[in-house]
């Protein structure tokens, strides 16, 4: 995929951010296929020349939306950036739950929504996977720290453990949203923590 144009001025960044935010909101509700570029232009108030200055095609815009979703997801779980103890991992799970306890929750994971729609798209599926891997990388780094401190078994594989935890998170988010019941996520996170703790030395 061709590189997106970078916003080189404050005004340009605001314009680009407005386009991406409008697209992100529309795609969360209507999906990628249900969100045309014309709808994005109408919602953002941007002109076509501005749109095509930053995004040569819809796939590039979707890529930017995926990045925005990941930014928003990680902003809601700041503990994930400083995982240095088992207590930090518990704090991380509580932050995930706090988001779902807000008015209107439980809400769908925006990356999960996209994965369900573009999972077979050879251009877009790798971008969603890359976002998940970035998310997992913070968990992996924390688990490496625990292993280095002797709080995780020397033979444990932090990358596999992070992937397993992400599997629980995504399954819990999906069922909590569909059933309008946060207990699905609560249970999934407890299962994930229990599995991780089973690798304590």
C-alpha cells in the first residue's frame, strides 16, 4: 500500500485528524463497506482535494482508522505501558473493565468489529493484525519484565502468553457486548490472569 501523506502543519494535522475521526465514527457504526468516502467528507466537512491529499484511496483511510482505534484503546488502559508486577496486570484488567462499566457499555471493541468484516481482505486484514500485535507487544514486554525479575518461569514464552491473554480479552469483549452483560469479560479476564499466574515459578 502506498504511503499516506504526512500532515506538515498544525492546520494540516487538524484537517487530517478530523477526516480520520469522522471515518472512525462512521466505520464503528456502519462498518467499512457501509462507509463511503462521500459520507466521510460530509461528516468531516473536508473537501475532496483535502481527502485525497492525505489518502490516495479508501484502504489508506481504513489503515489510518485502525491506527486511531488502537490509540483510543491503549489510552483507556494506561497500565499496559508499565507492567512490572502481577499487581500491575490486575490494574490493567480493571482498566479494561472500567471502560465497559461506563454509560452505554459494554461496547464492542472497534478492532474486533473490523476484524469480523475485513478478516479475509488481503490488504486490510494484515493491518488489523498488526494493530493487535502492537497491543500484545505491551503485554509481552511486561511479561518479559516479570520473567527477568524471576516472577515468571524461565521457560515461559511471553509472546504466546500475551497472545493467549488477548484471545481471552477479545472473546470476553465480544460476548459482553452481544449479551449486554459485563460478566463475560470479567470471567474472561480472570481466566486470563489465572493462566498467566500458572507460569509463576
